[in-house]
């Protein structure tokens, strides 16, 4: 994987993500990088929001969301900011 430059990180952080979606992203991280989203419309909507930003990958059968490298970088950057 290509190392992230400061410009790339700044671009990454400029992608809008709601607080609920950030919480979902943390949930994916705490679950080991993968969660089931087939149970409930709310989880699926949050996964879709995260996917639009490139932070999760949704499986072909649309049952599982998996954290991407960008998603991990985003969470790492949030942790450093707080």
C-alpha cells in the first residue's frame, strides 16, 4: 500500500461523514474490521455512507461491511486529533 502524504491525509479528512457514520466505522474497527449489515436498515444506510467516502467495502451479497485502508487511516487521524 502506498504511504499517505500530508496532502492525501488532508483530502481524506475533508470527506464529510456524519457522527453516526463515524460511530459505525468505529464499531467495524472494534469488531475486527468486519461487521454484518444485513440486520437492519439503519446499519446498511450507515455502511453506504461510509462506502461513499471509501472507508468500508460492502460485500457483493450486501451482508457484510469491511474496513478499508482509508477507513483505518481516517480513524487513526481522528484518534490523533482527540
